[in-house]
C-alpha cells in the first residue's frame, strides 16, 4: 500500500472510531453524583489499539467531548477531551512495549500510581467524614447517616480495588514469565488499559475538584468510574481480537502507528 492510500484509510478509520466513541458514550448513560458513566471506554481502548496513540487520542478525545457537549453535562467537555485523549495516548504507547522488561516497568508504574491514588483517596475520605459528616452531608444534599454509610461502603470498595489491581498486575507478570511473545491485546494491552484507567479515575477526580471546589465529593464518583473501567476492559477483551484481524486486512498490517 502506498503512503497516500495508507494515510487516507487512516483518516477514514479515525473518523469511524470518533463516531463509535461518540455513540457508545452518548447512547447508554448511568447518572452519578455530578455526571454519568457509560460503556465508551471500551471504544477508547479499541481506538488506541487500531489507530495507535496519536490518531487514537484524537478519536477518543473528540468523540467523548462531543457526547458531553450534546448532553446536560457540557461543563465536562474540556476535561473529557483532555482525559480521554490522554487515556488513548497512554494505551497506544503501552501496547508498543513488546519486551518483558518494558512491560514489567509499565506494570510496576501502574501498580504504584493506582495504589498511591486509592490510598490517598481512602485516607482523605476517612478524614473528611470523621471531621464533619454534617457539613459533608449538606454539600452533597444527603443525610449524615447516609453519608457515613456510603463512605463506609466506598472504603470497602477502594480496599477491594487496591487488592484487585495488585492481583491483576501480578497475574500479568506470571503470564509474561511463561510466554516469550505477546501478541494481540496481550499483557501490554492489559497494562495499557489499567494505566489508562488510572488516568481516567485520577483525571476525573481532579476535574471534579476544580469544577466544584470540593475535594471530598469527587470520592463518591470513584467506585462508578472503576465500574466504567471494568466494563471498558470487558468490551475490549470481547471484541478487539476480531477488530484487530479486520484492521490487519484493511491496512495490510496490524496496529498502524
């Protein structure tokens, strides 16, 4: 395939993935404290796998941003553009890591970021609830008893999330120890999705803090964002292998960069 045809096909596929990210983000919406969650992260990951880090970042960021602009949550459009673009960029760069050493460095970095973030959030929530459940309830429009109960539930979810991240990463490392080559989604893809997830959860926490000026209320969105991440990983795992084969036929090569 000559360079001009390759570029044209890349642009066409980028437009298609932008539309798919938009549709998957906008059709199914589950409301949260200050926004909504959706199955669109799966197509963010797939965009990075099919298009590489840079074209994938464009498709993911623009498609997700358009969904926010055309929804009641237009204030999230700019944060979404930045966060979703970063997710695809991180995912696209992670799947380029083919050696065991590169993937293990990525795994160690991912574990560190996830555990540090979740531990900090867990500690902040404990301190805030202990300091003033009444004022926190007023800020969130709920009763103090419900706030304390919800905070306790989130503490358990965050603890489970910390353990789950560590288990998944160690499972990937064990897998790598037994395999010489990583193809398709593989270990690099798993690490990429977890790294992107860290960008998403951390990014939306910071964005909500900046938008609403409350460092505690964003904590209550973390479990739903984790659920959104898991749904995205499941979607990617289910349909990406077939799409990668189709992509190889379309371009004459896999994972175009």
